[in-house]
C-alpha cells in the first residue's frame, strides 16, 4: 500500500505567499483586530504567522464570525452546500466592508 505524501501546507507556496514589496513584518492592526459575531470576513492567510491557519481549500472564501475561543474566532463558511466552522486566528481574516 502506498503512503500519502505531504502535509496540510502541501502545494501552497504560491497561494500563501506575499508580493515581493509586501514582505516583512506583520501588520499589528490586522494581528490584534477585534471582530464581533455577525461580521463578514475574507479568509486570506498571513504567511509570516503560521499558527491558526485554515486548510488551503478555504483560501479566499467569505465567512461569518459565529464565536470566539481565546484570541481566535470561529468562522462559518459554505463549502459546496455544506456549512463548516473553522477556528482561525485574526491575522488571517480581513473584515469585509
């Protein structure tokens, strides 16, 4: 039987990378942002901070904040007709206007 190769961040080098001039320190405003239940957010990974990252399939999806756990937030998204709840760090969330 063949073993499965790779892990959770396999094939993500282009998806989870920043443009050349945007590389460097993390935006402290985005890292410490406060969100409330009901806010719409976009899942966009911050490659400089690996903790609290979602699976690569959900990159670019729009979700709704449904709760929090510590400093992280529960985000409900629609995954091809099935609702999923992800636990994501606020560094990887962009509040939708």
